[in-house]
C-alpha cells in the first residue's frame, strides 16, 4: 500500500486526476481522499524531490492498494491533470502521513465508479433477450 500526494490548482482538477487514477489507471483507491494543507504538501515534496518549481494551491492524499512501481507505471500512462507523487514506505514522511491521514478532512465530491461486475454489465445471460420481449408485444 502506498500514498498518492495529488497537487493541483483547484479541487476540480484533483478530482479529475482521482477519477483518472481509478478508471483509466485501474488503481484501487482505499478509503476516501483526504485534504492536506498545500504548504504541507509542498514541504513533503521538497523532502522527497529536493526542490519544487511551483507551489500548489490545493492538495490531497489518498491510499492505494498497489505497489509503488505499479502505481508509477500506470500513472505515467494516463497523464492526469494534476501533479501526482507516489509516497512509499521508504520515505520518512510516509509513516507520519499514515498516522495523520484519519485526522485530515475528507475531500467532498469524489465518488469511485463501480466496477462492471458490480453494475451488472457482465451478468447479462442473453444479450438478445430484450428483442424477444419486443416481438411478443
């Protein structure tokens, strides 16, 4: 399990990035995304990367089930509309963030899409069964 630090100009872009991560990147989001203070997000990024080009205006944290290499590979392929940093156990801030994550406010307005199996799209036994009902009318 790793953390994703998502930095953006506004929460709309962050929510779009979360949706892209879930739908197109097929990463398993655990729990609800949490809002983190932008200055704290910048400080975490400085600790990991050394320096930052531009401070963020909004940020959130989310846990995902996949490993760090798998997450990095999938995120690179989808090009989300926000800056995403994968934080694994090997970084010092990880343990502090995991401890403080439940205390952070929930990012409102983001809902995970249901899988196809949950929606019932793959549970249709006969795709032409609706045609029989039309003929019988």
